[in-house]
């Protein structure tokens, strides 16, 4: 995907609900996103609350990138 200057893209993250899975949790401060063909990551503040960090319930899945601001 190629974005024009000032354009935006998004991708969804999917993971188990810690309240249901019983996994240990942590609240990230930020996500590090490295754009294609770049070496330096962009730091994006995390606003999603707690995420699972232990056991099989901690798997995270990324959806396909789409142009725009989100669903």
C-alpha cells in the first residue's frame, strides 16, 4: 500500500480477552511500528488497555493493513 504524504493506514490487533482467558496481563506504553523499507520504528501510544502476556492465551494476530483511519 502506498500512502500520499499525510495519509494514514490502520491494521487491527486481535488477542484473547484476559478476563476470559485468565492470562497474566500488562498494559503496554506504546507500539513500535516499522514501516516497509525503513530501519527506524515509529512509536505509537497504546490506548487498548491490558493485554495477555502469558501462556497460549497471549497470541496476538494482526489483520491486513487498510488505508484510512480505521473501521
